[in-house]
C-alpha cells in the first residue's frame, strides 16, 4: 500500500519538470518532482481499491471493453469510482 511521502520521479526535461500523461484529464501534465502526493484521502481511496482488487466490482473491471473508446472508458470509470467510494463511505461531502 502507498505511504505518505514525496514522489520519486526524476525530471525528464531540461527545465526540471516531470512530464507525464494524465488519463483522467486527457492531457499531458508537467510537475516538479518531489511534490507531496499521498494525503490521507488518497490513502483511503487506495485502500478501497485494494479491497476490490480481483473482484468483478472493481471500477476498471466494470468499465473495460465498453464501446466508445477512451472517453467512454474514462467517463464510466469516473462514475464507478464515485459509486465505489460512496459504498465504502469514503465519498466527498
């Protein structure tokens, strides 16, 4: 399970940023390495997903193979994640 701490990414650009693709936003993001990324909320969400791992109730399993491509998958995943977090009592108020 993830722990609190700093991200370990090395900069992959000349100006010291880490470039990566963020699927939930559908775009490329530049972030300075070493940013704190593991809040209590993130750890709680990760725990919910670990508990669902391997079951047919996992959000990614429910959304795989949907017609409509990537946008449909991301839209389904967003809805299923909200439902899974609500069911576990970890949803945002």
